[in-house]
C-alpha cells in the first residue's frame, strides 16, 4: 500500500484541546497531567527561519488519563521564557518524556524550565531498529497504517492568533506518540536492543541536564558557514563578510527576526568577493548593493556602517585566515598522500565498522560516531588492546553497548598496523 492509499489522520480522537494561555488554565492542565498515568508525550513548535529566538511557541502534551493539551508559553511567560510554566514543570517532574528527535526539542523545553528526568526518543528507537525512515510521519504509517499530515511543520509558529488547522496539526503530533513508544519498546526488546536504547536515552537525559536555560551566544566561527563564502578569495573579503555577519547577528537578536530575513547570506558573500587585498569598499557601495538597499536592511543602516568601518580599520595581519583552524583530524580523503599510516588504519577500521553495523541492522553512525572513528584512526592509543580501545572511546563519549560491540575487532585490526 502506498502513502496515498493510507487513510489520513485528520483530527484527534478526543477533539482539539483548547489553547492554554492563562495561568489558571495552566494550573488545571498541570493538575490533569499530574493525575494521569504512564509517560508523557511531548512536542514543541518553534519559528525556525522566521525568528532569531529558538524558543518554543507551542508545547503539546499528552498522557493516559489526562488527554492532550496545547500550551502557549509565549502568552504565559510574562518575564521571558521559563517565567510562567512552573506548574507544568512540577507536574512533569519524575515522569518519562516521549520525544521524537529529542535533541531538537530539549533546548527550547529547558529554556521553559522543563528538564527531563527520563526520556524515550521514538526517532532514536527507530534508528536502533534499523527502520528505513525514522520521521514521525513514516513511523506512524509503518506502525499504525495512517498518514500523518505534516504541512505546517515549517510554519511561523510565532503567529498569533494560531490558525485552527495549525492547532489540529499540533495536537496530532502527540496523538499516537504513546502507543508508538510502546510498539517500539516491544520491538527493541524482541531484537535484543532494549539495553542499547536505555543507555542512549540515559545519555540524552544527561545532555538535557547540561543544556543552558538561556539563549546561547552564537558559535564564534559560525560566520564561516555563510552561503557563498567559498567564492570569497581574499582575507580582506573574509574580514568584511565576518564583520557584516556579526552586525546582522546583532540586529537579528535585537529585533528577533531570523538573520536571513534581514539580509541574505549571498548579499554578504557578494560584497566579500569584491574585495582585493584590503577592504576599500565605500559606504554608498555597501548601502546600494543588493540585499542592503531595500526591505528590513534599510532600517539598520547605522549597523552596516559600523561593520564597514570596523572592517576598513582592521589591520591586514588581523584578517581571518583563508582556512578555518582545524579541530580534530583533517578529512580522511586527504590522508593518502601525506599520512599513509593514518590512511591505512582508516581503510581497515571503517569498512569493518560498516560491516558490523549492517550485521546488527544499525546505521553505522549510531554504532559509533564517525568523528570518534576518525580520531581513533588518526591517533590511536598506545595501548591497542581491547581495554585500551575501550578507554579511548569511553573518553570520547561512546556508550558501553557501543564499545562492547566494536572494541575487540578494532583492537585486532589496529594491532596489525603501524
């Protein structure tokens, strides 16, 4: 049966719950959730690509005996994210959370004062089971034979009022998470992978405990991911792109609009392309260029002028290097010529891990992180026994189940190489 032949899950079985926007309504929701039983299905909706802030604009929850609930944190947080949801945090304390792709939802939940005690990640469970498609929609189709509409997943969830059909979509995202969790748990147990999943879920819970409860500062090197930067040939051009990128970042954070909706990346890179060995661009050239002469960008002229002045005043010696400083080993494709021993180790251990993953019906990256494998090939420990390899991978963060499955073979292969 094809996707088009499946019946569409078009409405929650119990109807669409009301949107919780007041403190009194939140207290009632919290009381109902606290009186329910079993794990709590949770999902969030954000405004990625529309807003700078990565906060949740809607939180969906469902629990047996408590029904589904749609909570509007933006309406409840009078003093910013996390200021209005303490009754919900109390109700969820000690419960297992069912999340789909937990690493996507946890940061915004933590900012709302909601930290998990235990997690069951349905997407990760699907990966451990070797399912070919692990999006929520395909997994619901696989296990329940219904098609889950996803047409509002990329919507601007900061929109108010929220359209009625968006609320239907949001409620459906948690409608089947609890039975999906139970089916996946059964399959993990049948496949002998329940212990693996438990370790992975405990690892996610630890990550949740370490997440910041505030909007983090951007990665200082993120400007190097500007689209079109590969066309910028000079260090002066990189300096200009960097300074304009940071200016755009400041504007975006200040007005809470996604950076690309103020000035797109290509406009920044195009100005960098025009630079020679020094930044000599004039104010009128900048403000008259594509991307800066219209729309939102025109409202922030002073920010662009300061960025240009900063770039023009930077000494050549202080321009950024053409290549970003390397963190960790270089890409293995470059090893053959200059690093033959490292290349030989990589060519031995990578196929072995891929074969082992195939035997276990796992994606290779879930058996062992490609980055960990590169680091092992690049600079293995002096002690290449299974114990030494185990300690090396443990220091990088590999879980016990992963190490138990690969250390013996990795030790055998590395022991015969330089």
